[in-house]
C-alpha cells in the first residue's frame, strides 16, 4: 500500500513521541466528504502524523499546480454546522499548537518563507534600503523591487515569489514608542504573484498560514474587505469559513489600494488579530489599537486607473501581500507591544543598562525613550550598512535625523558619554553592536560593515553633542531676550512656537526639555505655534516618502511589442541588426530622414548601454551596400529602458532609416577602449583604497567616462598626500604586472561566497558576471574591461575632495587620457618655466617668493588705504551732531565713497575715539560694483541706553539688499545695491536720532 507524507505545515506538536504513522493514500475519500482522523500528536520536523490530534482535510486538498500536495485546512463550522464539539476541538488544537511551535522572530521569518516556497514561490533576498527607483527615497514596501514587473516594464523571471523585505518609513516618526506598532525600521514578509494565482489561493494560503502554520485561534481573527468586493467576501465566508459577523466591509480609504493618481490598483483584504474577544461583536472598530492589530494585508492588483479616474481590468492580475514580522512576533510571543519582542527588546535592554535603569520598573516616559532608541538604532544600522551616509540632504538627512533623535533621547535617559565610564565617548556604537549581533538572519552583510557603522555613529554622535551644547547656549539667549522683552512691554514672557521648533529641528532639543528649562526661568512656550511648525514638517515628509508610485508611462506602450535587446558587446564591436522601432520626441514612427534626432531600438547590438557608472558607447549605424557602407546615423548615447531594451540615441546624418531595415552597428573602438581602461582602473583604485585606508571604506558612486574616471567612497576624512601617492603607486604597480583578467558567470550566492564585491548602482539577478584581476580585485560587474592590466598603461589621480559629510571623491585618468593629462601638464610647466625664467625644480621656490612679495605689497597698500580713510574721517568729525537734552550724545552718519570694508572699520574706530563717550557713528561706502559696506560703532554710554550696534545695522543693510550684525558696541554689514546707500544712511540717521532722543531725554 502506498504511503503519503503530509506536508510540513500540518506537523504541529513537539519532537519525539511514537514512530511516525504514514497516512495511506487509499484513505482519500470522495469530494463530498470530509475525512476526520482520530486524535493524534503531530511531529514538527518530519511531516508524519504520530499521535493524538484532530486534523480535517478539505475536499480539494490534493489537486494543485503549485505543489504536489496542498496543505490541510482547518474547517470551522461556526456558521455552517451545529457541531459545537468539532469547533471546540479545533480551537483547542490551534491553541495547543501556538504553545508548542517556536515563535522567535527568526523562526517566524523562516517559517513564512518556507511555507510559500513549498507552494511554488521563489525565495528572493531582501532588496537594499536604497531603491533603484527615483520616485521614492527609501524602500518603504516589500513590493517595491517588483514594481517594474507589476507595470509590465520587465518580464517576470518567476511566476510567484516570497521575500522578507527590510523597510524604512519615517512619515510617522513621532509615533514611534507611543503606539504599540509604529516603527521606522520593520520587516515586511510578502508573497507575490505575477499573473500566476489570484484571490482564491491568496486568501486560502493566508488563512492556512495564520491558523495552521502559526497556530492562531480562528475565533480571534477578523477580516476586512473592500465594500464592493463581493468575491473576496464570499471566499472568506464560503471557502474559508469565517463567520459573516467577523468579516467587515470597509471603504476605499481603508481597503482599496492605489499607487497614485493613475496606474495599477485594486481592492485589498486584511487579517486582524483580536486581543480581547470577550468584548463581543457590538460596535466593532478594527482600527481600535487597544483591541485589534492588522498583521496581514492582501492586495488584489486587478485594475488600471486611467487619467479620467475610470478602472480598467488588468490583463495580468497580480497579488501583493505584506505580513508585518514585528506584529506577528508580538502576537505569538504574547507581549503587549512590538518593542518587547525578541526582535527589539535586547536592544532596549542594552540601552537600559547604559542608562542604569530597569525597563520593567521604569515609568511610561522612560519606557518611551528606551523604545525610541531600540527602534531608531535598527533603522540607523541598516541604512548605514546599505551605504547611506549622514548628510543634510535626501537619504543622508533621514539617517542623520534618526541619529540625532537617538542621541538627544539618550541624554534624556541620563546616558553620559559611552554609558560605560568614558565621558568623552559615544553610546550609539555600543547599542549598535547589539543590533549587529541580532542581524544574522536579517542581513548577514551588516557584520562585514560593522567597523564603518561604528565609526560613522561615533563621529555623528560626538559632533551632534557639540551642536546640542550650542543649542543650550542659544536657548539661554532666547530666554534672556524673552524676559527682557516682557519686562519692557509689561507682558508675560514667552518663547514663540517658531523658536521652540528651531531648537527642536536644528539643535535637537526635545520640546519637553525646552519647556522644562523655560518654566524654571519663568517663561512659557507657545505650544500651538510649535504644533503648527511640526505639522508643516510632517506634511512635507509624508508627501515625499509615504507612497510608491506605479504610474503607467508612455514607454510601456512604445516598447510592449519589442523584445529584449541581445547584447553582443563583450565579444564584438560590430554586428548586423534589425531596426525594431524608431522613436522621435517620444512617439513611434516608421521612418526618419536626414537631420533628425531619433531613438533606435535594435534586436541585437554591440553597443554598451549606460549602467554601473559606465557611460554608453558612441558609434555609427550603416546601411550595408555592395561597394561601400553608407553612413546613416551617428550614435552619441545608449541607455537601457524598461529592463533590458537598449535605446540608441543619435542623429540621422545621411539618407533615411526605416523600421525593419537591416543595419551594420559599429562601436567607436577608440572610445570603447578608453571606457574599458577607466573601468578596470576603477576596480584597481577601489582595491588600492581598501589596502591603504582600510577595508571598511565602500563605494558610494562612480563614473566611467572616455576622458576620466570618478570614484565616490565612504570615508570620514580627507586622504593625505602620502596616502594618495601610495594609492597611485599600488595601481601603477598592478598595471605593470600585466595581469590577465578573468571573467566568469556564476550564481550570485557563489560569487558573494567567493568574496566578490558588488559595484555601486548595479542590479543583480540570480546569475552574475564576475570580473577578477587575480590577486588584486574581484567585483560583480556588467561593464566592459581590458583583457590585461598592461592595456591601462598608466594611472594618475587628478583630485581628491569631499562632496558630502562622510563621502569623498577621487577623479583620475588612465590609458590614453593619462598620456594626454601628463602631456598637458608638461606643456603648462614649460610655459611657466619660460615665464618665470627658472628650471622646473625651481618653480615652487620662485612662486613662494613671488607670493611673499605680493603679500607684503598688499599689506602696504592696505595700510595706506587705512591711513587715507582715517585722514578723511578726521575731516568728517566736525559734522557730528549733538542729540538729547541731558546726555549731549554726539552722532555722525556719513558716506565715505569707495572706502573698502577694513578701512571703513578703522575710520569708525578713529571717530569713536575722537568724539568720545557718549557717541554713535554710522558709516557707509561703495567699495566696488554691486557692493556696499556699512559699519556702526557705539560707545558704552549709548549701549547702556539699550541701543545695540548689531541689532541696529541689520535692518539698515536690508535696504541695500544685504544684512549683517555684530557686538552691541560694534557691527559690520554688507549689501549688493549701491544705488540704495544714500537712502539707507538717511534711514539710519532718522532712526538713531529718534532712538537717542527717546532714551536720552
């Protein structure tokens, strides 16, 4: 008798027990009956029944094209049967399973992926947090890496897939720690179908995963469906058996997924877990966080939304789902919030240890701060590991803001220094070490980048601590001004909401700290104003980062009948090809005549399309002739579009080009060689950098052009001259060793296992191309390269500079461009030697001497100018006017023509000494085209009246299109509108007279 092994997901219970009991194939009953087996315990690891449980099989358990045996489904009779005993036994079975099966975060992730792998899904790795998609800043959803497939831009490689995707969302950052479920970093477990299966299977498998694999009690699960989606409602009720009262129809805001104004869309259905079923069925609100949590969302992508808002059925209906790992862990681990799961709690414990507090004994505010650090450090570590460097723009600003929130939160917890006794140290690297310890099954690459992560965190934290200290001084200054203003006006002292937000956003001051310090000083905070500023920032953040755009563009229609381009460029620089399509100004045409720009799609090509930093080839398309080739088109760029379609861009130089015509495609061999030389040199440069400055450095961008190479890399300081010299020597030594390159195609996992480094900007499939310079470099790269390093001939670094915080850039030349560079430098050196009449080795000393002579001459000129200005000022002193009845203050407001700023300052100092206290001097000049200089100098007697030079001169300078400020007794300003100087000085005269008259009377 044949035996049938049960699928793994049926196997609940614990290891051990009696020997496995095979299920005879002859036990299968007709479709009209439901076989019920006596109580048996089920062995987890083997897939065999052993003893004591009730398992019910649905009648269609076996037929399936996705796997040989469908998993058994638990059938619930609450709405279709009066047999209460069957329901109770089933629930008892499910609850038993929830106790027995492992519920760690790593286990949940593995079991999810295994579950769908057994149902024909390809397990794919998580994409980077830095998406290959210009419409989003960071990877915010599991479906993002499949967006081109959903849009039909690239062909599907597999019919269905499953992933555990790392995600970042910061639009709700203020809710982190305050709710049980909001995070900046989270993992989205997903199963995806690309036209393979649809609603029925998606719903059945989601239920089976939840109730059988994860053992959730059926009576604690609620379902939401789109209000008009009767098909989903019936599947949940009729096929799965969910009672009508636990299926809620909801509107489009909750249960209809759209990717934007246009594009793929469709209804969705969600599974909720009920923590308090004892509350009954009345007045149910599935958005009540105190009772429910949504843990699984199924999107049925079946429509395309057009420009007029109408819905058209998609030819290929897709499934996009997401199950929150942290949420499922909370449910299975039976903890009150996501933060207390084993995915985050160890990080919280480490933070509590540094703060010398106990999480379990802490008050709510302390717990909130511990949760914020536990959450943010996960996001920070994985962002930096994926190549995001803290900065003030884009992704860099996201990670910098999270770092700063974590630092200031740590200070609120009382963590000093590194929390381990070093008051000058940083605590974020200590906490990050715990995140990295937990990263093995999330992203193994994190451990390899640990040194860089620690260094980045230390540098950012220590730098921000200094900013916080400056913020404390700024707050003190604000409070002094608020108290002074209130005293003068007789009002209650307060700090504006705008100022409080400035402290929060720029200096990292939580409004709670600002409020606490202000209240101690007797100053209130304009909280409504602060809330307005905060809401404005949230709105901007949400608009930029909260949605994945799936708009159907013109390109999808233009190329829908065009196959992928066959690339021949590794083996040849010329080939015959057929013109598949011609595009002019975004529109398809049949033919293009001389003088017109056009984009050409060929069935095969030797032209390299821009990718991986290497620019596209240049060359020509010819019409093959009997006697000679006739030039038809000059190609000046090649780009990839919609996956693997090469778009050749250029101009028709002669004749007419038509769709369907055979052409000879010829790459410019000289330019291709220059690109190959620079690309291989880039690989050598990266290896040299790692040897000289450390393995932790990583690529942050690159350009491989015909005239130069550019390499961006993560590093925290400038490269020294000696290091640059050593890098150059290493690269040139490897060039001189004349090593032959090796190129192989192998599985991605094998390539990474062999130590191959991924090049920035490249996307990789399951099979990858590995370019190796034996003993020097091994990279995953699809670019073109020399056959032997000797072809590079020479390498020279032209410049090294910083382009962003923590990001450096090297520009260099190699091969023919290297020779051109050296020759041009030699030419300029000869010209310099001729002009200076010295030998090349004497140029430096000669230039130094000339610079010293120039410096001395400038000093003499400056001194003469200052003396001239003082001389001119001595004649102006007589124009001073007395103001005030009792103090007799001397005031002088004058223009000093074209006097430069430094000389104007000297003149003002002279006049203040000459006029004696009390006196006020305001001078202006136009030292050059579109240039205004202003200076205000007040003696102590004027300052004591409450009139400050720094505050006075700023508004005056604005009239001249500028600004400035300074100390209470002396301030300088500038502007760009000389034509307004006379009006500005007249304004200054009237203002100072008015102020002094009021104060001195």
